[in-house]
C-alpha cells in the first residue's frame, strides 16, 4: 500500500505492539503463567511478576492455546510445547463424560460450581480449531469438536435459534456466547472449508444476530434477552457494550465477505461507527465499558479488552473501504486505538498489563488476568493479516 499518514501511523503502532508481544509478553506468560507441574495455567500474574492461582476457568487454557499458537505464527520462538501444554489440560482435565467442557475446574480437573457454560464451550471449540491447524494428528480434535457441537444442538438448542444457557433454561439469554460460537465456527471453516455443519452453524448464528440482537432503529447489538429473544425487560435489556460493537463488526464482516451478504457488511460498518462515536472517550482516547441502547453513556470505566476490539473494528473498516481517504482514515483510527491499548502496558514488569481504567483515567492496582492475552494477540494478528 502507498504510504499515507494514517497508514504510516498504523505501521508504527503495529510494530511497537508486535515487539512488546514477542519480546516481553509471550515469554513472560509461558514462563510464569503456565503451571509446569499440575498443567494448565494460573488465572493471574501479580504486578510483582508472580503467578496467582484460583479456580481454573476453562476459557483460560482455551485462550492460551490460541495465544501461543498465533504467537508462533507472528514470530515468537517459544516452544510448540506451550500449545500442547494447554491442549493436554483442556482435553484431559476439562472435558466432561457428558460431552461438553466443564466451566471451572481444580488443577486436578475436578469440576467446580456450575457445570456447563455456553461461553466456555464456545472457547473450547475455538481452541480445538486452532490446535487442529497446527497439529498433524487431527482426527481426535475434529471428532471431539463434532461431538461437542452435536451435543449442544441435541441438548441446548433454542427453538427460535441459538442456544440455551443451561438445562433447565435460565435467563437472561446472552448474545456474547453466540458471538464466540460464531468465532469458533469461522475458525473451523478456515481449517475445513467444506464442513457442511460448521458452515450451517455460522449461517444460523449470523442470521440470529441480524434478526434479534441488532436494535431495529439504531442497529446496536444488545446483550441480554428473554426466552423469546426479545430484550430483557428494564435496564438489563438496554445494556450495550462498545467493545462488542467492534467485535461483532469484525465477525459479521468476515462472514459477509464469505457469503457476499451486503446486509451483514452494512451492519458491520454501522457497528464500528456507532462504537466509535458513542463508546469512545476522546479525552482519554479509549473505548469505555457500556452505553445504553439510546447510545447515552452508562459506564465510563474502561477495561483493556474493548481497546483490542476497537483495533479489529477499524481494521475491518480499512478492509471494506472504497476510497483511499476512507482507507487511510481507518488506518489512522487503528493507530489511535492501538495507542490507547498501549497505555495499559505501562506496568512494573514488562509483558504484563492493567485490566481496568476508571472514569478519571487512573488504573486499578490489581493483577493482570491471563484471559486478556487472547484479546491482545488477536488484535495484533489481525493487524498483520490486513497488512503483512
């Protein structure tokens, strides 16, 4: 691409983020966060660089499988053992005889609390697709993913589309797990394009989003729904997360380009513009947590992950841009989003991050959550995918 101010700023930010990831973050998180004795990963690393354990959420090894596998693709020279370490824990200690992943386990693999969580199973399926792409022995992974998918359809399928949160049904139903199921389906399509079942799942999830999740007037994605996929009554049904506007846009655009669906591409563009206009604080330069469905602010605190999704949202706009000015403006906004993300990396130990910024711009002094590495790696990977 021809050098332009926006594109040049994008390249500088991409390269700064990549250097931090490869030189500081991935080595630290493999060395410190991996439980090299019991398996799996610790939940947090303190600002002193020491691991902090707790209930092992299944989403963490699933996300770390992605992070280390993708990190190797980006140039990290860490061992393939990092991916195998997470996969072994996921399969041997997190998989239930009831054909789904437990939600929370002890280091020994004993389930804790709520047995099933749709969100965690979405990430388990996503991790299996990622591992499938880098392993030679793929039959086990594909068979396991097919088994979990069919179990979800058999026992948790909602009659109006999507899935229940639990059996017996509980409310609210959430858009967020369905977003990550779509991400998992697209990951499986990427490694197995001819898969009829994964293509069908992706199509059904996008149609559910377009029909039910999007606000009929302004097009924002709402979070919480009743048993008929109507917004929950009261304030709960009015909650909108700017980070999810960017994240849904990224996924809808991927599917829309694959299917040549103009409605999905239009919805994706609208979500990015909405998230930027109403969910970004221009003074701090960051995306904040929540707005109402009338697009007024609700929660001006700002977690780390919406910053990564803002990057992906504007990368989507760059890929869909029709003029040089549109594309350069999108790259300039990617650069601003990346600059906002790097604010969270100012920590006593390089390679860690802050997770929460308050409305005044001050960071909460707390450990770095392991689950955030996936968000960071994905944003950086997408920066390289758009412009190698």
